[in-house]
C-alpha cells in the first residue's frame, strides 16, 4: 500500500525588496510550503493563480500594497501582510482590504519561520 502524495501548500509572495522577498520565501520554505515569489504585479498575478495563500509587503515602491492585498483576497487566497509597526493607518487599510493578519517587519525578522508556520497551520476563519 502506498501513501498518497501530500499536497503542497503554495504561497504567492509579493515583495519588491530583494532582501525581504528572499527572506519571506525562506520562511515559507522552512514551514514546509512552496513559495511563489514575485517582485512586481504581473508576476504576482501568475503566482496567485497557483496559490491558496499570499503574503504582501505593504511598503513597496513598485506597487500599491493595499491594492494587491485586496486583489489577492478577491482571488480566494488567505492573505498575510507585512509592514512598518508604527504605520497604524496602513495596517488598518490592509486589514479592511482582506488581510487576515498584518505583521511588523521586526516580528518576522525575529521569529519569521515560527510565525509563518503558525499562520500556515491556522484554521481558516469562516465569514
């Protein structure tokens, strides 16, 4: 008897900063999921097509992070956003746009793998 292959969780990541893009992909990989990294909107659209989860860096220069949170949520993905801890307005806008959580950069820098793993394992909240 053979075990059925375990389905891989795919996470679309949008971060235009190379360091954060790489860091977030590493956290997702460490949590046992497959990162689909994008640094601009067109690539993120492709990544969203194959993902059930998404992470969006809110403080990008190449795109509007809140708009991309909204687009990812509209695609049916569970969305996590990352941004500055002291930008309460941006964090509120991201939550209103469909982010499940908004983590501060510092939180992910200090405890990224465990934080991402817990988010991946969290049950989906019903509407």
